[in-house]
C-alpha cells in the first residue's frame, strides 16, 4: 500500500509570496492533518480535514489555510510568507477522525523563505 | 511551560546498550500515548501505541506509561546503529481540538 505522498519535497520562496503544498493520503484514509515542524518548537498542529470539512484548527494565523478534495487529497496554502514560516510541513493521514486513530506521516515538504 | 516535555539530547550510546527515552506531560486528560521514530529527511513513523497506564512490548521496544507521575518511557534493548534517529513522544485525550501533542524529540545515535 502506498504511503502518504507530499509534493514538492523542497521549496524556496521569498517573503511576501504565497505557496501551496499538496498531500495524497494513504488509500482509504479520509482524515488528513497538517503539522509544522521546526527545531525550536517541534511539531505543531495546523489543521485537520475529514470528508472535505475542517474538523480542527491549531493556533496559527489566518495566512495558513487548507482544503480537502472529494478524493481525500489535501492542499495547504500559506499566503504572505514570512521568514519564520521556514519549516518542514508534514501531512499525516488516518482512517478516521477519531482521537485515538494513529497518524501516518509523509516525508514532508521543506519550505525555505528568504 | 509546554504540555509535553522531552529531553532533546543528543544521546549517544554504544551498540547493544539499553536506551531509555522519556517524556513528561502536564495535561492529566491525556490517555493515548505514542512513540514515533523519525529518520533524517523522513517523516515520523509510528513505533508504539499505548492506552492509559502500563507496559507494552514489541520486539526490542517497550513502552511504559505512568499516569500517576505523568511520565512515559520508551526502552530499546540491544540497540542497533539502525536505531539512530530522532524519537518523538506524542499523546492526546478523547477531547480537545488537537489531533496529537508532540514532544520536541530526542536525537539518538547508536555507536557501532
């Protein structure tokens, strides 16, 4: 079974630009979560989508948004990029939105903002 | 203060040693506890999953949860160079809006 696929693997953007990251979950998984990973803060929850609806949202500004399509694929968008947005962005899928449903992560998109 | 605290290391041990990795937490509502392993330039992969207090063993790995002390541990027996990675603890409750709350990770190196 194919794992979680994230594209692109690496991105370099300049301040003020916007970026879109893509995630394809494991086949059959309907929940997709996004996390930001930085050396200082570790993994921080961005948001979760289930059946095209945002179920939960972390403590990030409105510049961070996402969506999920009918095939469960998900995208996240960051507008007006700041230097502090440089991070590894991880997508994870799980079969359900249940709180005890383990997450399966992709290998991430490394975003560098200059 | 963070909800989950984890010693960032780095931790270096010789091959064959027993490794102990630990996390403490402050939210008494946490009931589900996980350990993830993350290799360099890879995403985290689920290693162990436990519910409430107690021990769980899987091969060379043992996870322990002590809810009274708000303390969880991962033990690795007969450590191998392939165990070199960053280990992340994660946990959540059955309510709250976060999927999982993670520790910052401990970087482990097994020296051949």
